[in-house]
C-alpha cells in the first residue's frame, strides 16, 4: 500500500463545505470525503506548526518530544521515531514536497523544496509552487518499484491571504477600503503585534469581512490545486492502492477572539482541524466518524494500515489506530479528554473534553486574556462565554485534573516540563518574511 499524506497548513475544519460550511470552498476535498471517511472531531492539541507536525509525525505528545515552540532552539531527540523513518526502514521509498527542514526531513530519501514570490502587491501562487514540487515527488515515486510515502505540504490558506484570480474575488464584492466600514480599524491601527504586517498585504482595509473572505478564497484556490495531484494519482501505476490522508497542523483565528488572522489561542478555531482518509478497502463509503480523535492517532493509523502496527508500539506512540473505529462503526473516538498546549505567542495549557474546554495562562501574554478560561463547547461552540467565574467548582475540578495529568506525565517521562523550560518565541510580526514560517531557528525570549 502506498501512502499520500497531504498536509494543508492553517486549515480549520469549519470553513470546509464537507464540514458544514455554507460556501463552496472545497469541492475536491468534498469529493474525497464522499468516497472516503471524514472524522468530525479531529483535534490538533499542540499548536502551531512545529509542535503540530512533530506530534503528527511521531504519534507522541509534547512531554515526549519536547517541541512546544515555533522555531525554538530545542531539537527533536534522535530517540523519538517518526513514521517516515519507520516506513523507510521497512522498504518504503519516501519523498516529500516540503520546506520546514530540521527534523521534519528525517526519514525522507527525496525532499523537493519550493518557493514563491513574496511581493505582496502580487498574488501568491503558493499552491502552484507546491504542485510543481509535488508532481516531481509523485513522478519519483512512480519511477521505482517500492511502495512509497509522499508527504505534500501545502501553504494555502496561511497568511498572507493573496490568492490569484479568479479566486481573489470569489467571496467578496465591493471595496474593502471604503471608509463607511469601521470593523477593521482596531486590527489595522491598534494591534502592534500584527498591524504592520496587515498593512503590508491588505493596505487600507476597513472591512474585516474582506480578509475573512480571502481566507475562504485561499482555501478554494488550494483545493483547486489539489485536483492536479488527485488526477495524477488516478493515472499512476499502483495509484489505486494508495492510502490518501488530508489534514492540517492547526487552524486559524479570524475575528472570533480579537486575535486576528493568526493561529494562537487554544480555541476550537485553532484546534479543530479536518481529517479525511481514503482507501478503496480500508477507508471508503462516505462515512462520517464522530467522537474525539487527535493528531497522535495519525502515525499509528498509517503504520497499522500498511501492516506495521507493532512498529507503532515499539516507537512508544501514544495514539490509537483509527482503523478499529472505522471497522467497528463506533463513534466513541479514541479518548474522552486531551491535554492541550501552546508556547509561541502565548504560553497556555489546559484540557479539552467532549463537552468542555479549560486552559490557563502561564505567562503575562500579549492579549491580556483572563488567567483562566472555561467553555461549554457543546452549547457555546465559538467559545464566547467564559464560565470560569460562574462555575468555580467545575473550574477547580479542571485545574486539579490538569495538575494531576502534568504530574503523571512528568513522572512517566522522567524529564523536565517543556512548557516551563522553554519560552515563547514570537512577540511581533512586521513583514511577510517573519510571518511565513520556514526552517529558521528563532531566539527564545528570556
């Protein structure tokens, strides 16, 4: 069995048509979901990109792999095995269209890099740049006799949202700079961490609905780019026996919590990401699977699907294979609660259950949010009503549960708490070269 792993950076689930969004942002992914299996409540517990992808590749949590920051100095320990390494050691040809570098290249025989112009006065054809590298990767996979793994890392809809025509005006009509609008004033003028960056790629914007629409447009552009990959796969030798996986490292805040157009904050906007899987025998039929599943489950699922389930256990992966859920028709998910954390712009951690979300601040951070946040995510899915003051007993219960969990994991790993030994790495963004991630190592704050 071949494996095509498509990672779409910064993609929140609730902006895809197949997850119930009202606009036609994702016809290619909708079609894949119609043929495959969609996981309704898939959670990215550690954000943003570096901890997110490390968790996906390793099947382990931050107490094990210690990658909690974005671009921090901490390197991934050699003893933490990644599923591309395991596949390569078991006879797979492994290739990636990727640009993160560092430990994210481990296990790949071939890495095709890509780049695009960064003139913010012009469209950014990110998806097409990735496609150029992706089709080279798939051609290399087809040219040899081994089963293969291809990891394709797409950068739409990551900021700046500058999709090319005709997508650039797909969901927005009118003049986004019309002075009659005032909704974008605060983020464009009084938001020092990002205002210079925003004015670089959407100068003069007065309507906050414009960048929201451009986020959707970037999704639609990226979705259209995927049609080339899926068509190539259909015509590849052995393409029919390929496990296709589409997911994301994290989502995106739009304007829900006044943390505009970035991926910090442990809200569902950032944690709830898509997971769509397709294989004609293992993941098919247009099924939708309820119940909470998490990033840690992906690596064990892939290894289980290709017959290497013991390798997941040997690598001490903490997730569970999703094959059993699909085969049984269960909507129980793989867990009832999950530890969540971030340490890039904000240092926070907490617990997410099926019904509630709790997190606490560990640092006097940029946005001056309350020290404790508690939400009923069943009845308040956009997390607008903080229950911390109204439900003191429930709050204390979550605080106790979190402290017990952290103590347990530190005891099990015997290592330091990565949230306490590492500092936030991000404090402001002034231009696109800083805002768009690459393999740069950032200086951690004192």
